[in-house]
C-alpha cells in the first residue's frame, strides 16, 4: 500500500513537472508563424531556426511593436531598411505593411540572408542585424575588435553582445523545433 502511494505520488509529480517545463518552453520559445518562417527561409536560403530566434528576441513575435529607435514589427525592421529590401525583392513598400506579420517576416528573412551572404558568417550577420552593417564593417577593420578582419573577438556594443548571445541561445532551442 505504501509503495503504491509513493509510485502514484511520483507519477503525479512527473506529470506536473513535464507540464511546467512544457509551459516554460511554450512561453519563452513560442512557435508562431511557423509555416511562414519555413516558407520564407527556404525562399531566401536562411535557416528557419535562425529566423525564429531573431523574431523571438526582437519582438516575441508581436506584429504591432515599435522600438524607441523606430524599428517595426516581428523582425523589428527600420523603415528605411525595409524600403531598400522591398526594392531588392520587387515588393511594394508601405510602412504600415511592416505591422503585417507575413510581410515583415518576408523582408526580415531576405535581410538576414543578405547579411549572412555579405559577411559570410551568421554571427557577424546577427551582429549587423542589431548594430547595423556599417558598424560591423568598421569593427572588422579595427584591431581592437578583430585580429584578422574576418571575425570579431570583441563586440564593442554591450547591447549587440547581449543580443548575439540571446539569439544563439534561442537558436539552440529552435534548431530542434524546425527539423
């Protein structure tokens, strides 16, 4: 009788623990816009898990969010950058459209792909997504931050360093979810 009680108690604890863990992951790593992320990441040859990681860190997948610097939508794209991206891919541009999740993801996927191709490295691309392409280019030329002009050993912006680490942490989780 005592053994049965212990087994039942342990089983209940295991179920509750798995529910709590599942709730934790669902809260911190939502799976919104999965189909669109897969579609656009394939179109622009960028990993779905990376797109989901950036979207989660940037906005937690919220469409109507604006940063204090003016970035808009799920992927937090600056309107001037969005205009440039739309021109590159032959999309009609409207700043209001940046609040549309699908449109914003499409532009964000293209931009991530562009940055990865430009820098030849996803970590540099993530830094450029946050700090700007010009900043990363200048850091690579500066011996205080890059010894070889190809990799950063120090990121001068604390915000960008934290951002890179958050995206990479998210990526580890999403990599298993976008197989």
